[in-house]
């Protein structure tokens, strides 16, 4: 049986008094890709922020490869092997490509594979532009940099928040190929996406949130065929 890379069990998250996540549970198996879907405001980014330790959940558990991480400080959660590619990319605009990657580097074990050379091998455009300020990159290049930054921490679990947002179709396809390549290498990935076709083409399993609650979960092929669920919770078809 496949190991569980990430388990969220019945978490509740709040912004002040505002109760946003209600008993959210999900499971990501090792080497698989879980698509986390839902309309605007459904709680997708809040779920990723809670995994990263930015919000402290009230109740519930979060574990990574069997180790509890719920309630730890964000920097400790990164050290445990969880990395986030944030919504809107959030690279440091005035730092160069190289500097953006350098500040993100964490070596966790001797078996770590990711370093700057490997990021540049994966994203040759970033090597060409390594001395340029991140602000001068195109949207697609900034997305590659955001992914490269996350990889520099040598994650075992990669969280990606809407990596295709605002990108031209051929760049979306390229980002899709990169994500498929990372999954093929054995990385365990949670992918938040508004682009349903992209998400379903990459995912093994799908969890759909609606107003902060899990509304549906299943294999990607079962969810792809369940037009009623897709229509009710995502407003498609
Ligand atoms: N910093 C915050 N303070 C208060 N409420 C917030 C904050 N961030 C998000 N929310 C609220 O929490 C709910 C969930 O937001 P969240 O950003 O997790 O949704 P999402 O599914 O990522 O949406 P999107 O697809 O638009 O990115 C929304 O009602 C939102 O208005
Ligand atoms: Mg979001």
C-alpha cells in the first residue's frame, strides 16, 4: 500500500473570528498528485496556508510522512519537507533570479537533489536570466522562478497554488509539463487550480471544497465523469 505523504484530518481554520475551514480532511499519497479544487473563496489557499503553519488550526491533525506538523512554526514545517509555490508567484521583485533561488535553499539530507544548477537545467530560461531582477521576467518566467524557489528547499511534499493563473495558453501547457515531470520523479504534490482541464489531466485524486467544507473527493477519472458534482461545486457544464 502506498505511504501517505500528507494527511489532514478534520481541521478548522479561522481569520480572527471568521470560521473559514470546517472539518477539512484530505489525503495525499506518496508520489501522487492531489488536485484541490473549488470556486473563488472556497478555502483552497487557506488550506495550503494552514498546512504551511501560517494559520494555526483549531483542532484536527496534519501529518507529513507520519510526522505531526500541526501547530509548528512555518520555518519548521519547511524543514520537515513541505514547500509552497504561492498564489500570485510572490518572487522578490528587486532580487535577481539567482538571489531569489539562493535565499530559498535548504539542505535537509545528503540525498537532496535540488540545487541551483539543477533548477537551471530544469528551467533553462532562468539560467539565461540569472542576473536579471525578477521583476523584469515575464509572468511565465516568474512562475518558473516561483517553482524553482520551492524546489530549492528540497521538499517531499510540494503545494502549488494556481500556478497557471494569468498565463498564456502555451505557457500553461509548459507549466503542466513541468508539474507532470515533477510528479513522475516521485514528488508528492497538492495542486490548487481553477483550470479544471489542466488539474484533471495531472491529478490522481481530487478533493473539492465548497464554502470551506469538503464537498467531494474521488479519483480524477471518477470526478471527471461526475458532471453533476462538477456543476454543483465548480459551476462547470
Ligand atoms: N486574510 C484574510 N482575512 C480574512 N478573511 C480571509 C483572508 N483570506 C481569505 N479570507 C476569506 O477566507 C475565505 C477563503 O479564502 P481563500 O483565499 O482560502 O479561498 P480560495 O479558495 O483560495 O479562493 P481563490 O480561488 O479566489 O484563490 C474567503 O471567504 C475569503 O474571503
Ligand atoms: Mg486562493
